[in-house]
C-alpha cells in the first residue's frame, strides 16, 4: 500500500512539474534571434512569459499577456457561434441575445441584466479547509451582505437560481428579483423549510429575517445583455413583493444602484499592447530551432549525484526495459523538481523531499484539529 501511495505522489508532483516545463517550452517571448547559437536557450528562458508567471513577476510581457487575454475574450463575446464554420457579430443580429430566457416582464421595466447563480469553484486546499472547519459556508457567485454578525436560518443565496436586475429610476434605483424554486429539493432537507418560510411571507404577510439583506453584488459571468467582468453593487432599501412565475417564487427588492456595471478589466489596460492591436502588428512566434543534441550532465543539488542526459540513448531506448529506462530518463526528475521546487533533485532526494512535505502537511492539519 505504501508503494502505491509513493507512486501516486511521484506522479502527482511529476504531472504539475511536467506541465510547467511544457508551458515554458510553448510560451516564449518575441524578439529572440536564433542565430546566437548556444546562448539562445538561456536568453529565451530569461524572457519567457511563463518564467515571469511562475516567479510571480509583473513584467511588461506579463502585462501584455494579461491585457491580450481579456481583450480577446471580450471580442469573442461579441460574436454568436452557430456552427464551427458560422459565426455572426451580435450587432448584426440587431444586438439581441439569442439565448431564450424566461423572466417576469409584467411590470414593463427595462432589464439591465440577468445573472445566474452558482457555487464558487474551490481549490482542493479550500475544500479540505471547509470540510475540516465548523460552520464555514459555501460561497456563491451572487454575494449578499447582512447586518454584521447576523446569520439567518436559511441563506437566500443558497436557493437563488438567478437574479433579474431591472432599472427603476435611470442610474439611481433598481428592482432586484431573486428567483428561487417553489419545489423543495429532495436531496436538501433544509430546502423544504426555506420554501415554507417564503410561502408564509407571500401568503400570510409574515415578516422573516431570512429576507433581511443589505448589499447585493456580483460580477457578470455569461450574463444576459452584457459582457463578462462587469461589477454591479446594490444597497437594498426594502422588500417590495413576492410573486410566482414559471415554477419559481420571485422575491423583489427595491435597491439603490451603488456600482453600475464597472468594467473590472479597465485596471489591466496596457497601452503598448492596445497600440499593437490598433496598428495590426504581426505577432512574432519563437521556434526552438536548436534542440539539444549533445550529451549533458545534471547534478543533484542535495547529494551531488550526476545524471547523464544522452539523446542517443533515448533514441535507442527499448520500451520493455524498465530498468534501463529509469536510468536513461532520470534527468526528467531533475528538470521536474527544478520547475516545481526550484532546485534539481535526483529521484531519491525528490522522494525524500516529498515525504518531508507530506509530514509537514500532516502536522499542520493536526495543529488545526480541535
């Protein structure tokens, strides 16, 4: 069993190390002259975007990459794709969103946007922390703030499928509608109590602190009528009404508009990259035309073991010879450990390092266990 566990650890760290190496080989900065011979590898490595990303450095290349990523994504959102060979600009579709969305339009108010709600994706570490902690709740895309220290019996954001934002007074007030299912979820025992609570407020006029909220905010993500990455924030003034529509209870609030679609990508604007797009400059791609063809010696930074890299041995490697394969490809371990941990480690030292990390993690988890 311990052998299997060891293999899983090696594969896990090896996977992410290999991903980093692959990223470094594919993301290369422009403007490097391949005629410089043997110095080309180090020069390209120093200027790679991936090197700066892994080091957490905000270089000019990183700033341009970030802006380009947002710009390309924003432009892509202006097209409606019908098939792999057919796409049309949304302006050509009379600026209509072709997604068919149901919502209660009986009040005749203009819709600003409609945003679906969903649990935020957690990292593995965050999931483990949540499982090991008491009372920590899952966060949702639509954020709701309440009086400090107040925790209701049922959290409205947990049952909200989507919210519809309608303009009440231009630029000043809005009607915010929370759509919650009128049918309890069979896998969620609490949902039955939540639905009954809403029905009491709607039918009997009972006041419920479940619906006492102060601030509603969200950043658009595949929202109706608007692009992604727009921030909306509202200060709730009062609960106006609860109605029924298409299998949902619609909880309606009157709210002041605090932030009205602020573009969160503005902070990443890069004038240099914007000018490149404006001038339609050609993107330069660097290809590695000088692959390593000579033998090299890698040295483990822990024990000093020398590991040989020999392209000829790799070419002549017999896939069925596992022992010889381990010797011939051991240089991969040093490359992966350098990319993952910042230093070259042979197979034995890498395994020792992983065991130490695992023990530190176990000790840390024990220290946080009540």
